[in-house]
C-alpha cells in the first residue's frame, strides 16, 4: 500500500489538496502490487525522497510511508528514492 499526500513543501498546500481531492482527508492510500509500485509512483510523479527534496511544483504528491517500503526493490525507479546501504 502506498500512502500519498500533497507535497509538504508546496507553498499553496490548501489549493493543492483541493486539486488532488484531499481536502477532507490528509492522505490517500493506494493498493498496488510490489512489482509495479515504482512504476505507479513514477507515473503519478510522487516525491519519494527522504526529505521531500524534489521540486514541489513538479511533484505534487509525496510518499508518506516510505519507511514501510524499504524492502520493495521496485522502488529503485521511483523519483527521489535512494536506498542507503550500510
């Protein structure tokens, strides 16, 4: 499951939430299979970076449950997703 919200660094959060249909709820949950998760996040232009560092005008959505998806290998292609190996 992917938990998406309007980008936290967008200067007009209320207008963005209204455009995305999120005015009555803070997040939207999308159920996808693990293999297609990276493609879905890319297609929806979701900022998957740890610190929401991608341009909020280009990426209107932000992945909120990134910490739950660390083991999903398909996220390697998602915008801003980087796995830090120790």
